């Protein structure tokens, strides 16, 4: 049997393939045996191992289930996201993986609508603006918009995650794109508030010092009820995995919700802002 020599240093995709092969061989499995466990053909396994075929999200999740690395810091999915989203902030690809399996998601955003609630047009305006500033390339801009769509699609799972959102008032009053883009985005927020698994609130400007947070924050509750938080600086993202460290953030989030407008009042405020965009 011909065994192709691998060159993991030649690129991320080759490194992924080399890792898949070494993981398989440590367990003494042939490509046929791994293919049966992962529900793929041995030809597909060979193509990924040798770097001829890029792994898909479905493939890497199957690999994680097969090798017992699902949800770990060393998962195949985490490596795959780092390959695909190398232009994103440090820590963010791993966060996206955890977001996709969380039982509860709590978001607080300032300035712009959070990615999980953005329309494609709104996201595209933000990405195009970053290209004009020279912060990212056009390809990276397209990647960012695609990632937002993937993240939103991942929320349509069973059971559905509970999603709690508090947006600073600046998110709905800062115009992004032309009036049509902003109007559609505001309409999306109202649709989101009507979903059975969501709670949506606005933290109005008059909250002032009563706001628990000054910067965006995300708190995740995972299926085993452990907690994670994610926050960003200008240079990197930080994923906090120590539940004891995250618990005070969860408390602060509950305090924020108590001070923010009710969902009905928040929706009424958005409707009022919409009238100015029509």
C-alpha cells in the first residue's frame, strides 16, 4: 500500500491532515475503520489527511465525536475555525465553537448591533468599512459576513438556546449604511424579540452610571451548566473558562437586565426610531 509522506509545515490544511492521520494511527485504525466510525468514505479520509480536500464543519465535528475531543480546547473544530478564520481576533474562533453549543447566551453590546442579530446588509456595510480603512482585505470581509450567517444558522438547533440580549441605546440610534439598511436592521431586532427563546432589552442612555458594563460582554452557559465569558480589546479576544471568575459577570448581567427597559418598552423605542428611517 502506498503511503504518501505528509508535510505539515507546508500550511494549516496540511497540518490538519497530518494531525488526523496521527490521531488515527495512535488508535491503530485503518482509513477504512476511521471512515466507518465517521460515516465518510475512506477516499474522503485519505483526501483530508493528504491535504487534497479541505475539512468541512460537519467533518471536523464527526472527527471530534470519534476521537473524544468534542468541546475541548484541543478539538478538531477549534483547529478548523483557526484555519478558516485566521484573520479574526485571537480567541474568537474558539468562542464561536462554544457559542454553537451553549444552552444559554447572554449578550451586551455597545455602538453596533451584535453579530448574532445583524442582517447581511448591515454586516456587509461594517465589513466594507473595515476594508476601506485598510484593516482587512476584501476576502477577509467576505469571510466575516459568511461567519455571521453561519453563527446565526447554528442557533436554529434543537433544543434551541435561550438568548438574552441587552443593547446599549447607541446600537439602535447610530446609523449604519443607508436608511434602508438601518430600517431593515431595526425590523430584524423586532423579529428577534418575538422569538419564543429570546429576551430583548435596551439599556437607555439615561442609565448612566447604573450600567453594570462599559464594554461589550458575552456570558455563555454550557449544557453542563458551566460558565464561560468572552470580551474583546482592540488587539485580541479573551475567553474566560473559569466558572468562578465568570460568576460575578453573570451577577452583573442580571443587575444590568434589572435596570434596562422591559422588552415591550424596548420594542416600542425601536419602532419610534424606525419611523425616522422610513
